[in-house]
């Protein structure tokens, strides 16, 4: 790729990622949390695969994390803050605030909450060549994202006073499996 092509793919993919996510949030799938989450995971895995096809491993990881981070920023800029401003403005005028704006902001805030650990894990993992240098780097990227989102889900349930027996162990097993599969191979050869 030329520098201009790489920049175009980079910026274009962030915009396309936001547009797909925004349309997904406005679709009927939003009423079915499980189907919404599965669709979102499939889309994220698709982006992980795409990035691994056009960029080097490390760049793929960085772009994937930056795309999720861009979605988080766009959520705040285009949905959460405008909804908050509209509700405050209505309250100042003595009008009833539109409850749908609050629901939309809450929906996007919830997603931002779930994105935090995956972004953190993905951005940290790009310092470990065994992850981004793996033959199946897109699958490693997807597994890190799913495992860390699972941990965030367990933390969210715990905050609500709910307990899930399987989410944390399953998430930890996914992350440990990634660590095991991507661990550098030991060598018995001596340095010269």
C-alpha cells in the first residue's frame, strides 16, 4: 500500500465502522440484546479479519483498537452529549424531556462501557509480537476482544448484584487459551 492508500483505508474504515454500528443501534435488533451482541461480534470479527488482510499485524491491532475507540468517541459526541443537552434544555424551559433521548444515550453508554476492556487489552497486546505476529492474528484479536468483553460483562452483572457462574471462567479460559497459543516457542539452540 502507498501511504495515501493506507491513510484512506484507515480513516475510511473508522467512518464505515461507525456508520455500520450506528445503523445497527437504530435497527430492530436493538430490542433483542443477544442477537444485537452476536451481530456486533460478527461485524467486529469481520473488521479484525479485514485489517489483518490489508495491514501488518501490529497495524491491524492498532487500527482495530482505534476503530472501537472512534466508535466510543462518536457515541459521546453524536448521541450522549446531544441527548443530555436536549434533556437539560427541556428541563430549563419547563418542558417534559423526551425519554427516548435518554434511552438512546443510555444504550450507547452501555456499549462504551463494554468496549473499555477490549480496547485496553487490544492496545496492550500490540506490544507482544506473539499476538499480532500469529498466523491467525485476526482470530487472536477476536478472541482477546470477546474474552475481555466477557470479563466486563461479569463485572457489570456483579455491580447489579447478579451472579453468573460461567461468564468469568469462560472469559478467563478464552484469554488463557490466547496466551497459550501465542506463547513464544522455547528454543534449545545456543546463541553464537
